[in-house]
């Protein structure tokens, strides 16, 4: 299931980036593959749930997905421009990248809060997802090593994997 494979692949590409101390062509292409389903991942999770979660949850899912449309572009940009690392990518893209990060955080928070209130998803999955989102937000605000963004993404992705496993179990 995509809700399991895409977050795992995304975390694997983050580890590849850390190991290489920057981007590599293989890592970027695998990252792109991980990002391809992300715009529809949370809306798909919402659609698979019975009972359906709230409109707040679904609105958050759409905003989160919208952010990943832009993140796919950033991966293609990094491939085309031979960008060596995350810092260079962020310096090149600046404000639009920050806006997309805000959409991801805002959408993720709305999804998580809505899911806690209205969905049958396991609470641990939702809380992990929210913890990852909040970690990414805090790291974006305070100066911190890139490794901590990877930790936030890994926690968020663990929550997504647990959501995917729940859906598989319920089918």
C-alpha cells in the first residue's frame, strides 16, 4: 500500500542524504518517487476510513497534499540545477519553500486535530504524525542542524505508516 511504502521510501532518502552529507542523483530520484503519491496520501486515508473523518481533517489533508506538490517541484529543481544539499536548495528557493513548509505544518495540524476528534485511526499513529509536524515546525523556527528535520520527518512518516497499516488491517 502506498500509505506505507511512500513514507518509508521518504525516510530512506533522508538517511541517504545524511550518509552522503548532501544530495545525490539516486537519492533525489528516489525522493521524487516517494513524493509522487504524497499529494493524495492523506486525502486517500480520509476516503478509506469508515466513518469518514470531519471536514477539518479532510481540509488539513488537502493542504498537506498541496505542500507536497511544491516539494515535488523542489526535488526536480534540485535534480536540474545539480543542487548539492538542503541548505543550498532552501537558499535558492527561499520564501516559496517556506510557504510550502507552512502549508505542510498547517495542513498536518488540521488533519491531526480533525483525526483525533473524528476518525477511527489509532491515536498513536495520529500523535506520532503530529509530533513529527511540530518537530519540523520548531526546527524551522530555531537554528538547528538539518539532522533534526530528518528526525521530525521520520516521526511523521512513522505515524503515516501506522495509519496505512491500520487501513490494511481494516480492509
